[in-house]
């Protein structure tokens, strides 16, 4: 299996506050690779990655680094005597600075359309700028266990369109297609254990990561003046419910200028395949999000709930409560238009959405101190929706 080469150059994920997770893949066991990271004019830190053999020609490596100091530039690279990457630089923004978040979801099974969306993203930000964070709200691929799906539907399009994923950390929200929720070593989570190590439990040993049995996605982090809670729509559990209530009440969440929840399945779905919705009970997927979680979102003054799953764009801004004495609004946004086949048939009418757009798109979410700006853009560059909040 020589010459050894990279199948997948590093993809960068956030790993909670001030930590990063990196995944890469080679065609052979690449000796003893190290993940090196450093600041400007500072000594380098070296980390031995975790290794998982996917098959004889796909060898996956992962590493977590941090905590990263409150500093504007952090550099990293994979270093090995057999093959190494170039240096990648992460630009970190402070709370008072403009934090630009790219929001996408549901590019699965649509690599051609996803490339068009990525081209639109490049044109929107321009040659001299890029988003600081990617919020991917799930369903990056159609079949979690397919190597070709991962390559064709996610890694190759991202690589072809500027390699944004090397230097812009992704906040990943699990969908119903891109992870295997079984907590067994024979599961098919080839690339989906990026949030191991966030919690101090028995599941976090190296073996659980190496053999693929680790599974836990829900967590929270800050992006500028916003606090984001990430939930796993597919795996409802007492554990996640307790986490959600705890996080919603936390000082970090309640003191944030903007309070955001990201969960793949929306509380309120209006477009879907009618047969699946009515005959295959798909209307009940994620029902706990509307019945259990949404009342908590409103009670604890969540500002914005971002979802995918439904392959089009919708937004609704409504009052937190029917009680006129209680002020504030909550916005629900569905952003499932990064490339997958569109949902065009209405199956419900919640009589709440202000905007509906039945085509591919992305969202530019800008956060700076007391201001939040949301701009939904079609793959051809037209603005389809915009709103702003000042605090």
C-alpha cells in the first residue's frame, strides 16, 4: 500500500469551549503521526492521535487539543516521517468582535447541489473573508456506513470548494442519516465520535473511541456573545433531558446575550413525504422535541432554535408565551437545504411560519457583542430572508 497518501486531509471540529478535535485518514498506517499545535512564536505541543482501522486501505486518526488560550491565532498540522500536512491556522474571535457563523444542513445524497451551495458561500464571503465557525445541523451523508458516501457527499465537495473545513471549526449536530446510534463496537460510526471526552464517564476510555462504541453528542459552547446548546434528536434519554434542563438554567446560558439551541429535527415540521409521514409513522420522529423540549425552550427564554431534517427553508418568530405579561420572542428556523432532495409537499400546517423557501440555501449568522444578524441566501446568491436582533 505504497505510496501512502491522505484519503482525507484534516477536518476540524470544535470540542466544547476552547478545545478542538481533528480527524484525518490515510491509505496506510502512517508510522507514528503526531498532531502538533502552537501559537505564534511559541513552542509546539505534540499529541499522539487515536487510531481506528476502517479497512485495509482506510486508516482513521483523531486527536483533541486544548485548552486554547484567549489568543487570536492557533496553528496546527499533522506531522509524520512518512507524510505530513501543511500548517493550518485557526482565527479565533473575541466576544466584542464579529463572529461569522455559516449554518448548513442536509447536504446528504446531493453532492452536485452541495457544490453549488459551497460556491455560493465562497461568493457571499468573498476571496478575502470566510466564516469563523460552521454550524452543521445534521445529515452530512445519506448512509453512515458507506465510505463512498462520506467521500463523495462531504469530504470531496468541501475539499473542492476551498478546503474551508481545515481551518474553520465545525459544530456538528447529529442527524438521522449520518450516525449509528447503537452503543456497540460493531456500529458504523466511521467518523462520528468527535465529542468523546466531553464528559467524565466510564464511556470515555480509549477503547470506546478506538472500537467505535462511544456515542454522545449533546453539549454546549460559546460563540462570541452567544451560547449554543447542541442536542441529539435521535437519541432521547433521561441523560439528555437532565443535561438540557441543567444547561438552560446555567449561568453561562442565561447570561449570554443570545441563547441558541441546535437540534436536527425541528419541533414543527410542515413539509415531508406524505407516504412516510402518514403510513410509516415518520410524523412521530422527534416528537419529544416539540412535546418535552420546546416548552423548556420557551420557559428559559431561548432566542433561536436551528434545525434541519426538512429539506427546505422556513422561519417563524413567535412570542415565548401566550401570557402577555411575559415578554420576548423565540425564532424557529429550518435550514435543511444544503444539497439533499427537496421536500416540496406539505403534510402539516402549524400556522406559524413567516417565511418559506423551497430550494437550496445556506445561512450567514453574524454575532457581535449586542447584535445578531441572520441572512438566508439561495445557492445562486439571492437573499431570501433576513432578520436582526439588538440587545
